[in-house]
C-alpha cells in the first residue's frame, strides 16, 4: 500500500483500513501457527502497512 493512496483518504476510511489490516494480520498469524503459511514475508508487509495507517491517523488528528 502506497503512502500517497493513504494520504488521500479521510480519517474514517483510515480507521476502516486499519481494522481490515488488523484482521488480515490475525489471519496470517493463525496460518503461521498452524503451519499453513507459505510466504512468511506477508506478516512483515502487513505490519508495516498497519504502522503507516496508524502514523497517518495520528498526523490527521494533530492537524
């Protein structure tokens, strides 16, 4: 997910995006725990996307 795409969204859309990413992270963790996850780099990508979204939410709240 690109930062430019996220900057165009409002705070409500960012909250929805964050919820979807957290749900995806949970699913990936469950797949890893049950030995079903083949591409473990997905976990790191989702974590970075979560951090991006949370950073932008805080930036918008500070404005």
